[in-house]
C-alpha cells in the first residue's frame, strides 16, 4: 500500500486545505491513483432512492423542500404501504440497482413507525437487494432493531462543517448527528454519511466537513457528496452557486482521505452535464443514485445514465445475491402483510 492511501483518522483542517490547494491536475492524478489501489476504476455502484414518507418534517434544514417550515411545492405524503415499497424495489432491481435506499422525512422514527419500516427492510432484503434507510436520528435500540431486520446501511449525513452547522440547522446539534452515527456503528450496520456543498459555506468549512468524516473512528463505507439543489421557498433558494471545479475537488479530496469508501455522486447530479459527471468519476466517485424517476414509466433518467456509462466504458458494480425468485418473494411478503394496517399518517 502506498503512503498516499493508508487510511488516517487524524486529519487537521490545515492538511485538508493543503490538499484542496494543490494544482487541479495533480489532485486528480493523486485521487485516481488512490482510487485504482482499492477499486476497479470502471465500475460504479448504483443505488435507488425511494421516499417512503415525504414532507411535513419538523426540522428546519435550510436546504430542504420537506421541512414543514418552508413553503415549497412538495406534497406531503404518508408512510407508503409496505407492498408498494416492495414493488418499487423489484423495479429498481430489474433496472440494475444493487442497493435500495428508503428515506423518510422524519426528525426521528416513532415507536409506532418501527414495525412498518422493519417489514420494509425484511421484504427488500428478501429480494436480494442491499438495504439502506434514512429515517433521521435513531437511538441504540432502534439501530439494533433495524440491524436485526437485515438493514445493511444507515444513512445520516453530517451535512456540513461543525462551524457552519448552526447557519443551516438549528433544531438539532452536530453532536446529535455524531451520536446517531455511533449508534449505527455500535449496532454493526454500515455507515452512509456525507453532506452537501454549496450551502454558502467557505473553503475552510469544506475542509473541516471532510475532516469530520475522515476522523470518525471508522470511515463511513459510503460517502455521499451532494451539490446543493436550490429549492424555491427554502432559505437557500438564492445562495451563490458553487464553482464546478470546487465540487470536483471535494470529490477528489474525499477519495484521497477515505480511500476505501464508496464516494457517491448524489443530489445535484441531474444538473451536471456528462463531462462534469465523467470528471467526478475520474476524481474517484464510484457510486450514484437513481432517483424516484427510475420507478416511473420509461425511466428516462436511468436510460440516460446507462448511455453515459456505455460512453465511458463503465459497468455497474454487482453484489453477491443468492438464487432468489423475486416474484415469489414479493408475493410472500405481500401475503404476510395483508392483514396488517399498511397505511397511516406517520407525519402527525
Ligand atoms: S431532517 Fe431531513 S427531511 Fe427533515 S428537513 Fe432536514 S433534511 Fe429535510
């Protein structure tokens, strides 16, 4: 292993700023070198994200269309029925996804929500997909329940630097985020944690944010780096754009600092042209999200991604799955659910 990619957990902000400052070509070369020591550079992992409960969130994240505090176009939706989630997961699998991520706009799941989300985890897992959830803050007991149900990953983003955090969210603390990540780790689940750039933070904040992630006792297995999607009605609707090269630098620095993690190109990818996405892959991004559009007729977004992969000679990463009859598994899961209450207003 080269000296450039021994995983470290003791980054100073100054060291990270120094990485950001090296000439762009040198940074890309260093990131690509680290990337090739741990991954096939021509493989990208594909996850599908489904919102299982949308809107009416009590938190005040200033970038988010789901916060009940802002007047956005998002329609509040109750917790999805388990069977609908499983049908969506089946489509995702057929479209090439290997991981199915289920997200709920909650501050934290309540006790009454847990039986439903646990059924979702069990059902999706039975389809042979990796499972991921993002439900807000969870305590140790909830983390254990999710792990026992078969949840592979829990997503909980640090969002930004500790220094910039209070400018973005006031309804919870940075320490709350770290506590949930610790609960996830303690349960044995894998951690998916990253953040958003373009939140009006400065360059030092971006360095500090990546230092927080890399200095966790264990690097998150998955590190989503999002470019802010500006949503009308949210307080950050008119924030200045982040320079595109600064975003690519973030990907490259994340790759160098967390050499064995999957670095995910997440929100904001829709707004990037093919060349920008290719540059992010060169910088070490090796995971993407298909959004909910995957699940609609025609799947134009999925087709566009596959065309880009073909142009770049990229294959989708596969995971080992057992020989599962998908149709049968869905039928079984739905039958198991048929006498249960499937739909209720989890937003209240
Ligand atoms: S907790 Fe999640 S859903 Fe709620 S406002 Fe923040 S980002 Fe949005």
